C-alpha cells in the first residue's frame, strides 16, 4: 500500500505511554509502515523503520542496548537518528557504510499518549493534540480509564465513521447505550478554518431529546448510581481532529463532566489501531474505574466486532460512495476533512478537491445543505 492514501501531515496515536518500556522494543504497523519503537538512554521514545538495511531483519525482535536498537540477525546497532553505530562483524577502524541507516520519525509523548508524525517533512508549528480535560487537575479533577489497544480488521475510514456516528447505538449498543432513540436530533457541523478538524453538536432544543431516557442498560445503571443522569445539552458536543481523534464531551447539570475519547490510526488499507479512553470528574475511585472499564471494553468491542463483519471492511476506504442522509453529517464531514488533507506527490494526478468531495454529498441534498451551510 502507499502511505499517500492517508493524510501524512498529521499526528497519529501510536499507543499509550505504558506500552513502551525502557527494556523492550515494540513493533507497530502504522499507515503501512513497519515501525519499531523503543526508548533511548534519556528515556525518550524513538520510532524507526523496522527493516534492517543489512539483510532485512525485523529490528523489533531485537533488543535495546545502551539506548540503541540491536538487530537480532547480525547485531548491527542503530541510534535514535536511525544511524548505524556498530557492526560487530568488522573492525572498529573500518568506516560504517553511509547507507547503513533506517528512517527515523518525529515522535512526541504527551498526556500519556505516544504521537507520531509519519510525513517526511518536519511538523513545524503543527503540534500534537492537547486536551486540557486529560489533565488530572482540570475542573473538578479528572479520572482516566483506558481500554486496551485494539487491532481491528476494518479500514480507517470505516472505523472513524463508526466512532463518530450518532445513528448506530440503538442497534449495535442496545445494552451498553440503552435508551437512545432511533431518530437523531438535528446536527450542527462547524469546520476549523484550516480544515484539520471540526466541531459538532446535536441541537439541544430538538424534541428528540425528550425520548432519551439515559437510565437504562449498563451505562444508565452507572449514571443512576452516581447521580449524573441529566445532561446540560447546551454544553455537550463532539469533535474530530486530524489524524484520527474523535471525542464526545458531556456536561451534566451537576457540573460534572465526562469525555469518551477514541483515537484511530491506520495500520494498512484494511486494518486499524483503536485506542479508547473514558475521562470523568465524578466518583473517582477504583470500584467505579472497574465498572467503567467493563463498559468501555464492551462498547468498543461491539463496534470492532460489527466493523469487521461489514462487507465493506475488505475495501481500502470502506464503501467508496456511501448513500447518506442528513443524520450522517458527522461521517460526511470527516470524509471532507480526510480527503482535503491527502497530499498527492504525483503532479500529473488531479488532487482531491471540493468538487470531488461534493460527490459524497450531492446524492442526499439534506446532508449536502447541512454541510454547505456551515
């Protein structure tokens, strides 16, 4: 596959901080790139191409020696820059070939998340996502519960669309998100000026909300137990950020907050990494951690299982031109941002532009007007 099928000038989640220890390298496939992650002597995270330039061995099954990654086949060692610094089979007086190197990638560790910039050009002023509500001392104090990393046999576009979709809960999550009505409230979408993300909200005044019970199922039971059942819908919203971050922010009338955070990263054309987390300001104890962890595991598992069962999961971009309605505005907005940010290196090819993007909208005029009016 070609890395150019995805926006490369973007920060993607490579995993949680706790996954990357000082002793053990980690292999992860991201945007079709076979990568090895390890920590150098300063404890900083490093990402290199995993294929050794000598004979093509997998560096990720090697070991970390003095902050360098050692090839398991012939012992060649590579530093944080990807430069070979040792070849055991030749005398130290011999020069190391200049081509004895692997590509290194820009990596940032922030708020317990490892972010990678896959593009060949440096990120410059483009910083990794930073969310103040991930800080422990934010607001009333926040508690984080992370799900295990998931490797999903479904393409990036399909997984992101599922994560930000407001129409599937009554069918895919009848127990975990019980009480959600089948009819979706009107949705407002506001694109960022740089088209690297968007903000969305279900219309707080829509009468559809009158049918939302919010007290059924595993989530409803937890809310009743904790006394956080009534949402302040004027302050609730959802958001997508390039490369694949989706989150839903909920504010309760009590002042408490909760956020469902989903980070999706392409592995290759038809597989994705999925990192989920729940953040809350209430009931900050291990018992509630356990209940929420069970809920998050079930919720994310349901999405992953159904995503893998979709016939379109075998196609690189899911279903190429989906038939959509107004309620699909979040998914259509994501596609607009996604295709706007794909860099085409072939000068003879026609870049993806607004006219092409409109193909995803014109079939359903209601959805088209919803997006074009923002």
